C-alpha cells in the first residue's frame, strides 16, 4: 500500500502541475508525465520511469494480473530513487518558476 500511495502521490502531483500551468488535458495518468517532459519540467529519463510506474500502479490497483513479486522486489531494490528524482525535478521547477 505504501508503494501504491507513493505512485498515486506522483500522479496527483503531475496532474496538479499540468493543470496549474495549463500544459494541456491529459487523457491518462501517463499523459501528465509526457506533458511535463514536453514542457521541460522533467527529463525524458524521469518521464519514462514515471510512465512505467503508472503501469505498475495500474496492476497493483486494478489487479489486471496477479502482482508479480519479482517485479515488486525489483522496484523496491532498484527504483525507489525514481520517486526522489521526480520530486527533485518538480522542486527545481517550482523554485525556478516561483
């Protein structure tokens, strides 16, 4: 649940910034990260990682398939820093634009 909450917090933050900055109307969660990338808020690398995170979150929430524990372990061991990178990029953007 905590990993799911972290995913949802990133999605909510992305959607908020896209709306606040009038970057467009994302049709899906992934689109919000694409719009942030398009407007230079996040790098292509962070955008790609966050879009992958949306896929994980969708599986976790909607149970499209049984959650693969190997994938979950890989995220915990190798991708928690993705959340920090996203947050840092957002904070850097906010500082430059405040």
